[in-house]
């Protein structure tokens, strides 16, 4: 019987995922003596720019200011792509591009995807087929930094070992 590619690694060996497993059950240390790194998801920026709820817009604005001040805010590059795509549907291409550029210029750290994280995100997706690949990339970035994802997307709570918070 052929091996299921979703559960078998190269060479027919079981695929093992190590994301977040080293520190399971132990709290991680805070980054450089400061607060926890916060990795902002696409949902955060959709609410920031398009929420009809003024307290939500104020909360996202305050969060960005605080993260910039502490230098603890990270935006994975995939979030810029996802945000631009979704914002185009809400507001059209020009506004989506302008808002995406505002994120890039926000003073938050924009994090590209490197080969190691690409493989780790792909492996995370392999064992969590119900979670979109972009969410696996975002979760992998947060995990690699010892941080948490800031999102109200329920997919993140399904990923073992990934910390999540919201406003």
C-alpha cells in the first residue's frame, strides 16, 4: 500500500514536525527582557482599516503605536499580500495599495519568508490540512520568534503550541 504523502516524509519515513514542541509545557522567556513579540495577522489590519466599530479602530491604532514604541510588532510579508487582496474587495485597488503601503511604512518590522520558515510552514500545513497555508506561515513566524499571533481567526487556535491574542 503506498504511503500517504500527507503523513509520510521523504524516503517513506514518518514526517515529524518540530514547530513549538521543544518548549511544550514550559513558558517561553520574554524577548530581550521586554514584552512578547506580536505577529499581526491580516484580520488585524482588516479591522484597523475597515471596521465600522470606532472602539475597534482605536484599539488597533493604540496597539500599533505601542508595538512601534516597544519595537515588538512584526508583519509577515504574506500578510501584506493577503491584506491587499482582501482590501481590493472592500475598497478597490488604489485604496488597497495605499493601505498596504501604509502597513509597510508603519514602523512595524516586515518579515520576509526565508527557506527554513517556508519548509516549516509547509510541514505545519501538512499536518493541519484545514488551516490555510498563509495562516501556517504566519504561525511559523510567530513560533520562530517566541511570540504570539494577534488575530481573531479561529484557525490559529487549532494549531498546537501557537499562542494567540486579540484586541
